C-alpha cells in the first residue's frame, strides 16, 4: 500500500488493485457532501470562526519562525564552507 502525507490511499499492489481503488474513491466521494455540510454548520458558529482565525494566524507565525531559523542555519552552513567571505577591514 502507498499513502500520501495526509493518509490518503494512493495505491494497493494486489491482483484486485483497480477494484479496491475504485471502491475507495467512491467511498471518499460519498462522504464529501456529508463533510461539506458538517463544515458549513461549524463555520456558521462564531466560536469556531474565532478559533479558526487564531489558529490560522498562529500557524503563519510558526511558519515564519521556522523559515527564519532555516535561513539562519543555511547562512551558518554557508559561512562554515567558506562561501561567505568576511569583508571587514582591520
């Protein structure tokens, strides 16, 4: 079996693979309207909207910090390999 990072089934290697994958896709499509309806109800709730706004803002902040840390690590790595030259004068 092969699944992606979001736990979606991508492939099953057996003789009946096509039948299994078709059944899986049909099940996913069958649940989609139910999930959409449940999400519409949630999004109409003001508490959910506040939590969602906070979560989105916080995740953007976390991602920005992660990118800054990665940039700093990359710069340190470049400096260690000598690709950044010290241009200060004595």
